[in-house]
């Protein structure tokens, strides 16, 4: 047998391995393509199904939600459930505009525990001038915004998930105040949950406070630290602040206020109207407002004097704050934590100073009155040199 008569196994019909391998290689792109197309079709179908399911859930939420109560910029939620409120400006009946959608801007427990989206507000929906949301049974704070078709924020509301604050009567008919800071989830001395949120003077939207009673460490949330801008004629406006509720506006160089007026004086009707009633920018829940703070304000009136003083035994270092029992009122514990303040340098003075905004401006000036105390026991019921771009604590008084 000659070599020419010997068939090479690689080319022999009885050994089609290479032929089959090549054939499958040719088919491979087709197989992959079909697989990708099938995945896209199936995924698209699933996405459409999920979207329809979500839409059905939102419609159910809107129908089954219970009315949250009178209009305000802040709503207290004490139980898990479905709630609904009108898309109006603060305590008014004025519509915020043409709302297209609603969404949660941020959530926080007010501690060093990192929340996940949906931990506090599990669903939100908009229809026919109302926003509905589903709240969990956890405590904390969240902000919900209404947006137009282009994504611009028209208005936003603070959802305060806490047990109902207790009412504390102050001396000399000064007023009835909450037992806790606005945004605090308890009133217990020595706990970070008692610190609450911080507010630039005249703004309705909150900023995060500390997660520690003794250190200036911002509480964790579903957003990063707020964006910071310098006040000027463009960003130092009510409109800009409303459209950017998570942006911290540093004071301008004229009056050190976040609100740019072009003058050294400040607009004193942001939290109150000329008749002393709460304005649409007041951050307190319905039935409550930011207190007055001049010589006729709640703290000076309760104290019976507007003169500052020092009581070294008053400040409780272990809990970083002051119990104003028998100073402001007869309740066993009238707890004011030293929650510090927020400025362009960040969070400062936590565990050493307490700064509590009033709605009162000092006449013909660029400052507003506030309650001030420190770790040495210094107490001033109507301090008047705090600049309005600082974000400080708020203790609401009953209207």
C-alpha cells in the first residue's frame, strides 16, 4: 500500500471532529445573539410587569392612605401606616404648582447607623394634588419632595417619625413647648436621638445634626453631606432655597445671611408674618411654630428676666446638656441638649454649646435672637448676635 492511498484521519469523513467544531464556531454568534435577544425580551417584559405592579401599588396607596391632618411643612408620624397630605405651601392652601412626581430626598435615624432607602419611607406616590407615602415603624426623619415634569423641586416636606412629643408648660404664661428638639426622636438626656435637626434661620428644610452627644459627627443618612454654595443675588433667594432643600447656603459678605437682600438688614418675615403668625416657611408641625425670642419671648418670659447668668451646676457633662427644671417650668425634665450648630466649616460645638433659634429678629440689624448656653453653665435667654446663615436647633411652641 502506497502512502498516497492512506487517508489522513484529520480529513477522513469518518473523523468529522474538526468539521463539527468549525460548524459550531460558525453558529456561536447566532446562538449568543438569540440568547441576548431573549434576555432583553424577557427582561423588558419583567420591567414592564414590575412597572405595572408598582403603579398598581401606588394607586392602592393613594386610595387607602389616611389624611395626615392640617397643612404644614412638617408632619409627625407615630405609627407605621399609609398617609396622605396636600401639595400646598406650608400652612397655606396655595398650591406648590404643577406637580409631576414625588420622591424621597433622604432618610436618617439621626445616629451613626447607616440607613437604606426605604427604611423609613417605603413608598411614595402623587396624584390630584396629594402625596401619599407608606411609613415604617422605625424612628427617624425623612424629606419628601414634589417635582415638576422637568425634575425641578417645587416644595418639600419633613416627615418626622417619632412618638408624639409631650407638651410642657413654661412659667409666667410664656407658652407651651415641646419636650424635644424639632427632629429629635426622644427627649432622653444623654442620647443622640435627642439632638434633632438643624435649621438655617428662615428656612423650612432641615439639615442633619450630630450622631454623638459629645462629638461633632454628622448623623448618617441616604445622602452625603449637603452641597454648599455661597450666597449671592442668584442663590441667596427664597426660590433657590425652595428648589434646593438639601443645599447649605453660606452667608453673604453684606449681612452674613443666607438670604441675599443687598442690604445689611435681614428680612424678618421668613418664619413669621407681620401679625406674628407663622409663615409658610415655618418648619414646625401644624399647631406649633418657632417661638419668639426677644425680651418678650418664651425663654426670657419663663425665666422672668432677659439677663444672662451662670449656674455651673446646671450643665450635666455626662449627658451634655441642661435640664431647665425650675428655670423654665415645673416639669421633672425640660431637657435641652448641647446640639451645636452647622456653618460653612461644618458641624461645630456639639457637646459644648446649645443654640436655639427664635423667630425674632433684632430691630434694624442682621442678627436674630436665640437661646444660648454652654458647658460652663452660662445661660442667655435672648442672645442676639447669631448670624442667620448658621443652622441651629429649634424648639417649637404651641400656637
